[in-house]
């Protein structure tokens, strides 16, 4: 049994590891190091209800302070692990404090990718990843203001929907041919582009940002310039061009990394007694037979539990079918599985009904599904995808037939 487990990171994976360890009887020392000053909190509401002012900060907190006190967790908040000393089995914090460990969990998450264009340092230009980011953006969201969002992925479109609700004029610039192109099929992209347009969001695809221009008097951003010659006036700009795994700490320690910290099915890294979980981890996924790095609350939750069980000596593989969600206006998009490599898309229902599903098949096997306001399909799909089923295409296309009966 380990005597001291150190967790680098203080997000969903970290909290779930702490909870599972204590509930399953771990009595050793637990230290959790987080680089933000707040207790671990939920990130998904930052682009939605919290940004809209409809959710108080206290309701973001995953576990209250008394939870960590009651479970005797040494919480080092506002601190960052700056170095892993593998041979000594210690970590160095940014204030030069040394913590010895018997086992180490890297739950360092991810960080926003930067935009390679002049002007990103201007006042009024923001990314959205942390509570502080959301507070800064919310303070600048005034009705009638002009917001330009660079990037048409989940975060960009969620912020666009929220900003419209706050009365801002919103333009989304997406460099790809369609929004959410990395994660959804063309039919879903077209549906969301249409819905945003209906709500007054202006979306421009194939738009390559050249620079962000400043107001010479105030020094704030005044416009986003594109390679195509466009000039889009802006009082506030959100850069939402994706995230990268926060794996620098692991790389510096000689831990294998490739699009994140590489782990096996048990969430173990290439170094003994060091595990990784959450957005920073690229785990061997048995469902799809390859390494995946997943950016989702559910994945962080499940991997945090898996690491804890393995630390307790219960060999446990992380093999759950992943799922994700995105709330935009009154639409709930739930994605079950990973559609990468699909060769066929079958729609269940009509997009015009605003309640439908897109089923992704590869070689006849159901590998993923996108559901829009269609909870029954997404719940059934979790079991079907895990079972590697090969549905009947005609039945699959008929929304009158329950998904579980489309075999």
C-alpha cells in the first residue's frame, strides 16, 4: 500500500481520484496541487450558464472545502508542480517546496491553443478556460457590443449562443469549411450553422485570420482582419481554436508523450508509479483499438476512478465508451463514442424537427452517434456501441423503431 499519493492538478479527475481512494479505504497521505486559487470546479458551465450570469460561482465547486478537510487532503491551491524528480520520487512546486511521493497522478488538464496572428496580446482579446477567464469576458459583455469568436468548435459556438442571449452582436470566424468539422458530420454542421443564423449569429467559414487590429486611442482590439480581405469590427474577441494537452511537466521528466501523456489501459504512464488521467492523457482505448486523448468531464471522472482503483491494488482497465455534450440555445447535443474513421452516416429523424440523431458506421458497425434533443437514442447507443453491434441500416434510419431494436 502506498503511503503518500501526490496529485498534480485539481480538476475533475483529481477530485474523483481523491473520492475513490478515500471511499475504498486508502488511509495514507494525499496531496493535491492545483495552480488556481479556487477549490476544484466544473468547467463546462463557464461557456454557458456561468458566463450568462445564471449560475453562481459557489455552484461550480465540485466538492466543498469541508470535503477535503474531512478526508484529510493536503490541498496546495494556487501552487504548481514545476518539476518531477523521478529518481528521488519527489515533485518540486513553484515556490521550491518539495513533496515526496510513493505514487504520482498527473491530472494537469489542457490549455488553450494560441493563435498565430499579430494582435492577440491586445486588451479585449480573451481565451476561455478558467474561472478567471470567464469573469473577465463576462465583465466586457455589454448589450449591443460586438463580439468576434475565432473558432467554430464546441466552445466557440457555446459562447456565441450565450453572447446572443446577453444581447451582443456575434460573428464566428471558422477556418475550416464547416463548424465542428473535427467532431461531427456535415449534416450536423449544417444544422448548427442554420440554427445559429436563425438566432442572429453570423458564421463565416473558410475564414483565415491575418491579424487583430487595435484602436490607436484606447489600445483595445477594434477589428479582426482576415486573409480574404475582411475586416470584422469587434469590441471583444474570443480565441477558441482548441486546446493542447498540458504535458510539459511529463515530457521534462522523460515520460512518454504523444498528443498527451501516453498511458496503458490501466492509466499507467511509461514510468513506474506514475499515472495520468483526464485531458492530458492519451490512453490505450480497447473499444477502438488505439490511443485516444479525450476532452470531457465523463472521461476525467472515469479515469480518476480507474487510477484510484489501480493504486489500491485492484487491477482495473479504463474501457468505457466515451461521451460528450454541448448546450447551444435550447439544443442539447450528446455525442456517444468516437466517429473517427466512419464510412457511413445514417440520420434518424429530420434535422428540421430539431430532434434527431446521426449514426456513424464503419464497416457496418455502429461506432458513434450524435443526438440532438434525443435522449433515448443516446442512452441506448452506449450499450450498442460497447457491444460492437452491426445494425440494420433500414431500421436504423426509421425513428419510429427504437434504436435498440434496429439490429
